[in-house]
C-alpha cells in the first residue's frame, strides 16, 4: 500500500509539474534601433512602423513644412522615392512633423520620435524637428520597417563641430558641401571655416586659395537648410600672410628691420582698420552671429623681445607695468568691440593666453582650447569665459598627425578632457570639435582626408550628443557607423568620369596621347610618353606650388606624388583638368604650354578625349 501510494504520489506530482504553467523567463529589453549618435532613451512597443509607397509627410505650419521639404528631398536622394508633403490628418504609414514650442523640456535641439502605425517627430523648435528627421533617415537606411517605440533625444552639449582650414590650400566646394551634409546627418551643428573670400575692397590680397562670394553664399545657404552654422575665421594678428604678403606697410618689423609677412603690426591704427574692413566684407556673405579671429601663434618661431615697439605701445596705453602681451590682448579686445557692434560674438584660440598679460580678455569671448599652456581650462572657466574643447587630440593634419579615434573611444573621451587637464563637470563647456589642418598640403588629397575624417566625425558626434561609449568595443561602434552609412545627397568624389585606358587629349591648338588609370583615392594620373603630368615650380606654400602660371609638365611618374593626380571634371561636352592638390585648372598659353590658373582668372582648357 505504502509503495503504491508513493508511486501514485510521484505520478501525480509529475503530472502537476508537466501540466502546470511555466514561470515567465527573464527576457532582455529589446535594444534601441541603431543610430549615430546612439539613442540612450528608447522605450520599445509592439509592432513596427512600415514605410511604403503610400507614405506622406504631414506638416501643417511653416516650420514643419521647411523640415518636411528637406526630408522629402533627402528621402528621394536616399532612394526612398518621391514623398508628398501634405497638411491635415495623418493616416497609417504617414510621417508627422510637429513643432510645439511648449515642449520646452526638449530644449533647442531635442526631439521626441514615436514609431507605430505612423511615425511622428515632435520638437519645441524647427532645429529639433530637423534632428528627428536625421534619426529617421538613419533608421530607413537599414530598411523600411522600423521597430515600434519611442525616444526622447536631447544633446548634452550645445556646440558640436568641425573646423577646416582652407586658408592656404583650397578645399573644393563639393568636398565642403559633402561635409555639411555629413555633419547634419550626425547632428553636428557648427562648421568653422578659416578661408579667404575674394575681396573687392582689397584686390591686392587675392592670391590663390580664395572662394568667390557667390560660392560662399551657396555654401552658407546649404548650411542654413541643414542647420549647420558656418562660422568664418580670418586668423590675426598672426598667420596673416594670405592677406598682407602684398601689404608691407601692415607687416610687423623686427628690431633688425626685417618685415614679417605673417604678422600684422598691431601697434598701427591702419592694421585694425584693415582687419575690421575684412570682417565687414565677410558679413556680406556669412550670416553667422559669431566671428573667429584666430589669435593663435602670433609669435610662432619668434619672441616679443624682437619687437620693442609692441612693449612701448602697451606701456603708452596701459602704463609702465604693462607687458607686450597686453598689446596683443588689446588688439583682441578691439576686434571684440567691433564684432559686438555688428551683432557678433568673438571666438579665439587659447594659446595666446599665457598669463603674461595684465589686461583681461573682454568678457563673453569664447575660448577654443587646443594647446596645454600656463592658463588652464579651469582658470578660463572660473573667469567666466565660454570654453570649447578643440583639443590637439582631435586634429587631422594633412600628411601628419591623425586623431587616434579608436584610442579616444576606448578611453570614453568626452569634452571635459582638455589638453593638460580634465574637468570634473561639463559646466561652462560649450562642446567640442575636430580640426583639419593642411600643414603639409601635398601630404594627402581631399579624398584621403575624407577617409580619415568620417570615423572621427562619428565619434565626435557621439561624444558631444550622448553617451561617449555606447558600444562595448570600438568594433561595435564602427559597425554602428557602417549601418547608418553616409548622408543622402552626398556626392561620390572618388568617381573618375572616364574609364581606365589610353586616350588622345585634344584642345584648341594642342593634343597629346596619355594613359589614364584611377588611383585608390579616386583621381587619375595622366601618363604621357614623356612622363606623368605634374604641377612643379614657383613659390611653395605649405609644400604646394600655389602660384598661378606654374607649368603642368611631364615628370618621372611617382604613384606617391599627389601633385601628379588629376580630376577630370566634365564641362561643356569635354573635360577640364583640375589638379588634386592645387585645385587650379590647366589652361593653354598662346605658345601652347600647359599652365595652372584659378578658373576665374583664365579660361580653362576644354579637353576632348578619344580612345
């Protein structure tokens, strides 16, 4: 009996065990959809949002319709078809853009995105709504079905940027346009451009490297549409040689009587008048409310002791205890006053603030910190200056130092980490930026720079918008970047417009046979029987022959020589030859020689190519 009872009990227990409902197993929360910057606040829901042929963009107000219009163009460029922009009630599959100023918790750039039967982007501002559409584009880059859910996405830092020195070596306009689109796609909002605008007021300064006013107006308009503020810079009082090399009257003179073409003489009233006239001329094409005057490396390779007139100026103005540094700060402050009078805020680099001055920099000047000097970031912050992190660690130098993006990611770098000091809090820090410099102008082509830039750009976007380390490994983070891809509308500048092969190049009065073969970075050496066409000769600027009129002639072929790389630019049924480094076009002289000139100075040769 006892044994039967136990057997029956075991059977009953097994029956109960096998038929009883199993306890719910712990399940991981679904991961947030993949974006750059990563979404840190994602609440999943059941279902998916489906983008399809019937999708419309619902936008009622003027702000919403501007955002929707840009999104419609980007959807088309990304291969998602033509999507109408409509007013009124939304239906299943629609995308709704909604700007609600009362949603103040979202700030000036944050947004809420909700995906379900339809997808909605809500923000307090037009800019916030625009950034919500960037997230949408990144999600659609991975497929037309988006997991249902909701995110509130707000940036940690106000300024998230890139700086480009196109100050000596011309950077092509399509390259800069690509950069604006990529920045916006990754929610970066500030592009500093140190460059030369061709001057009507000072034609003697129009040495090559310049952009026309119409070119800059077009770039600024693109920036406005994509919510990227483009801030101009003319570096002063140092690095002024692009502007004053033909103005010896404005050049600083040392105690031996030697003129310094790169240094503006800050003791002369004419120097300030000259510089501020340039500021005013730039205001004709740049709409930014900021002005960057550089103010770095004034005494690079020299010393104030060689210029006794600077000390005299400072003491005459501020008394016997003044220092040469006070004259420098005085110039900065006078530029600050001029900019403020025009409704602009001044920005400077930090390295000129050595602590040797008795005159303070004007309040409200934003200091962009790139170099570890005596005056530390904590001191600048305690003195009330807005502080941007432009660390050398974020630099990309042509033919030189490249930021260690993987190392920075693995260290969880964020904008509190300055050169020489890490701050405990983000208070007073406006943000951070990457800086691109052309120190060895022939060291890399634009397309090679782009390859190095995109990972660094995505990392900076992540570190300034959200969590600096969203993935366990750098490999995981780069996979995130690969998933979202590049911005819609980005042009493939590595595409060579002619197939590899042998051609006869023919223009009026000149022809030659040459072989064309695409390089890895998307250019085409022109190999003739006498050698490869190269720009060689004349004065070198940053190791580049930038003088108009320099010959393009056959030289010994060298695959590593970037001055032998060319862009075959389609034009009027033929091609123009544009040098990859100098960015000047080949023209034909009256005696049949090939020479380089800016395209607005001399008509480029138009080449017909036959095989």
